[in-house]
C-alpha cells in the first residue's frame, strides 16, 4: 500500500495542472470534486508514467484480437508503464495484477476492462435479440445485472454498449447492436449505459460503459467487417452519429473508436470526429480508447508510414488509450521530446483516465472490486438467472402462426424435437458471451423437458452441427410421425455472427431448410425455431412451418425462455429491430428509405423494383405477432392548430380482440412531407407497450416534441421546418394508420 499513501498525501497538496497549452485544444473539464486530485497526481508523474496510463494490454483470459506475445507485462505494470488491462478476470486474479500496479512508484491503480456484451457469467440474449423486446427498462436491468456480476469479478469497465447503427445484415456485428433504427438505437444505448453505470460510479457494483465504435463502423461497405466507410455528411449525422451524441450527453464514461476509415481518414486518427466533435462540440469529459490494435492498423490502412507516425496521428486526433498497439508506449516519449506532440495532448488524455479512476473510487481502494466473498454470492445467482429467463422470453419474435399452431397445450402427449441446435449448450449462449459457461446453459430440449414433464419427448439430431449434412433422417421421420408436434431447431451457430463473421449469404443453410420440408408430410404440426445472430433468409422453410419463432441466441436460460413462449406461459411480444430481407440482393434494406421520384404507392411499398425478386422484405422493421389479436384505431390528433411551440399529442385505442392476454408494442412513425432536403418515407419516433386482457382496450397517447421533427439540412444545421407531416401509428413499419397534420413554426404563425 505504500505507493498509494504517497499519492494520497500528494493529493492534499493539490495544484492545477500547468504545462504547454494549445489554444485549439479543448481540455477535459474535470469536475471540481476531482480537479485538484487529478492534477496533483498528474503533477507528480514523469512522462514515462503518463504514457503508461495511456497503455492497455490484454491479459491471458482470452484473446479478443491479434495478440502480441509479451512476457514482460507484469514487470511493465510494476514500473508504471501500463494504465489498464483487458481480459483479466476473477476477483483473485484482478487482485493479484492490481497488486503489481501498486508496486509502481506512484501506485496508480489499473483499470480492468472486458467485453461484457450480453451478460457476464449469466448470459442474457444477444443485444440485437434483446432489442426485439422493445423494453428499455429490461435492457437497463440486464446491463445492471451484467455490471453487478462483472464488478464482483474485478471488472471496472465494459466495452459496451455497441451503438453502431447498421442496415446490412451481412455484417456479423449486427448481433451486438440494437439494429437499423437511429432513434430506437439511441434509446437502447442510453438504457444500457444507465444500467452499466448505475447512479454513481463510486458504488462498488457499477462499471464504466463504453459507446462504440466511433464512428460509422456499421456502415462498412458490403457488410465486410473492418471495411471502408464512404458516407455523406448528412447520412453520417443523421443515421450514425446520434446514438453517440446521446451517449455522451447521458454521461457515458468512455468511447471506443472504430477500425474503419471514414471518407479516407481512419476513425482512430479522425481529429474532426474525436477531437473537434466528441471532445469539443459535445463536451465529452470521459476518455477514448482505441479499438484493439487500431492505432497500429493505420499503417496497413496506408495512412501512416510506421507505428511512430500512427502514434502521433492518434494522440493528436484524441485517441487517449492505446489498446494493444504498443504505439504510445513505444513512441510517444520521443514524439513529445521532439516537440511533435505537445505535452498538453498527453496530459489531457492522462487527466481523463485518472478522473475515471478517481470516480470509481480506485484511489481510495484499488481492490474494491476484488472481493471473493461477494464474487461467490453474486455470480450466476438466482435473481440473475431469473432476469436471463425474463429477458429471453421477451426477446422472442413470433413470425408465423398458421391455424394457431402455438401455443402448445399442457396436455400434449408426445413432442418430437429435431435439429442439433436444439441440444447445443454452446449455441444457446451466442457469440461474445463473456464468461458464460456452456454447461450452465439450458437448451431448447432441456427447456421443453422442464416444461412438459409428463410428455414423451423424442430427440433426433437431424443434421450435423459442423457440416450441416443431414443425419438420421429415417429416425427423424419416425419420431415426427409419432408426435403431436414437431419442434425443429435451425439457424446459425454461435460462431456465425459477431466480429469478423460477415457473411455473403445470410440464407439459413439449405440442408436445414430442406429438413423442414422433408419432415412436413410426417408432422401433424411443425414449429420451426430459428436461432441466430442476425436477420436471416429462410423463404424455403416458411411454407412448411406452421409456426416460426425467432429466438436469436438467448443466453443461459435460453431453453426455459423458449419453453415459456412455446407453452404460452408467456405470450410472445417481440418485434423485429431490423428488416429481414427476402433476398440477399435487397441488402441494404431498411424501413426508412427515401422516396424516389417514382414511388410505388403511398405508404407500403418500396420505391424501386427489381425485375427478378420481390421488392418487399420478408419481415419488416417492427414486425412481430402475438398469440392474441390486437386492433389499433385510426390515430386521433388532440387539438387543432399545431406548432413547434407545443407538443403534438396523438391518441389511439388498442383493443385485444383475441383470446389470450398479450402485449402489443404500439409504434409511431412520422413523415415530413416536404422539406428543404428529401426526408425518409417514415421515421420511427415513439412506441408504447400495452398489456391487455381479452376484450380489454386502452387508450395510448404519444407526445411528440419539437425535436422529434428535427433533421439536418444541407448546411448540417439541425432544424425543424413547418409544413405537413404524416403521423402513422400501428403494429409495425408497414401496418400503420396515417393522419396528416400541419405544424407551423409557432402559435402566432
Ligand atoms: C475488438 C472489437 O472491435 C471491440 O469491440 C472489442 O471491445 C475489442 N476488440 C476488445 O476485445
């Protein structure tokens, strides 16, 4: 503890940071509670120690990028040359590694970061799946749960949420975000940040969140991971940046930049985006971390001649912490000493990082997250498993239910479960499942056994998980024939979506689809359960399936959550956060495209046709069925004379006309009919979930504020323009009732 005592005594001296000032540099505005402390520490630091704070290495728990073998890391930590580690897990291990940092001259504690993407040891649905719940409170609670669990294992910082918007299902990382819509993605991002960070970073179970990947990673050309982004300013501002801006406003602690270049400039060296926008215009006082090796990768981009040049570019552009490039630790010293990099840049980066360490309380107690007792009680605790089951069932989307094939009654006698995914624990967790352990996951098969203890449940693999070759076909037919219902699991394995997992063909494997068709004649009722981490295409199996449930990858409690929905214990309420194409050539396909000069029809069709394939998606944004039926009335606008001075209020009546209790997500979209730049044919601007008993009805009211009508004009000013707007309310992006209103600038107009 000696070094810590040193720091604390020096902190009391407390002076403001001085040093060379660059007039154009907007410095971190350290909140007054910590300013003296941060600056006191900074003042004590040698250049070498400052650079150490900007350096992050991976531990041995797992490699989440191309690793450099280095056996000197512990020694470097002891000499103050490392500020943060990722991929170090467990209270005991983080305690041990933290003790190395405390042996350094100033004893500045390390930050332990980790990709806590959808849970930690208790795994929740993948983020795209959970976004289908349209339940922001739930998403906040699972992020909270993940923070509680991760923090009990020594983790201070998650590299989540990913708030990248994407319109390309080929991109493997769609699984990590909230889908295609900017407005919704923004809300989801904020909910997750709140969940991770809680009310106070000083609590011992809150962790730093990280808005990533800044910026426009989801716009990679052709959905190829790490690929070039070539984008108009208007689209960048309107589609890709808002979730990041909102994250900064919501107080997210950190940002991670992205691998891609944006219009010719790698994001890691993008001064305009990081330095001017994020830290300047948006007043972001947290710190930025590079993506894994992204500083080094600027050499491969052909943007820097060598690692030294990329270090120079990155620090000037505002990349504060270097994850696994070794660029700062190798070259920043000479860059500062030669005057190429003003020390102010380094100091600012260090202050930002120290501030977070202070806010987490690590200077008071560097081991506060390393409590093995707490770890034991917290990890995989019952409340977290309940939460996993709740989030699992709420994420499932019912895509088809012919002749009321579902729900499956309690008295079902014989069930045939077919498809290797139905019994694959690893594939329940999905990609990037952090510390999730496959053995702890409940499969679909197990979930059904738990739910239907009196039924005879036969299982046949049907296809080989690795090769997709059909297997045991005769046996599959036999058990199908004998069963009251066939439940057939198909889709992606957990390693088929995620980082570096782009696909040129997102069709579900042809053999799997064939299996559904093969079994159709032998099945009294055939329910297809689709698992996966992205929008997939499955036209070939649709007609043969009486019901289709899209379950994504649901995590630890996957099987129980699926059984909850199959049995009707939970009436499915999920809605698609991304359009599901009908054909690969339709990509990018999304609901909020713009009208061309030759639109098809007013509200429902796509504005340009293909000769060879349909132009409509298989399933649109916002789509999802229920076991019950809902009727939504025409929208009623409250009052007349609308102006941007006051909120616009719209009401609809929602009625449950079916026979089950259920939940509808009532969705509101607007269309700005004429503007100074062309506007999308619809923009998602609101939703409300309403739970109704059979025959029950409720009034749902939406309140639209002026900002809901804002857009970026040709000068990139964020403005509203008076005129006519369609307001559309309904069940999905294509099942809407419209009303048109005129909105003037102010009441006086
Ligand atoms: C690379 C990924 O792009 C990023 O999202 C992740 O946080 C880092 N690796 C660390 O694992």
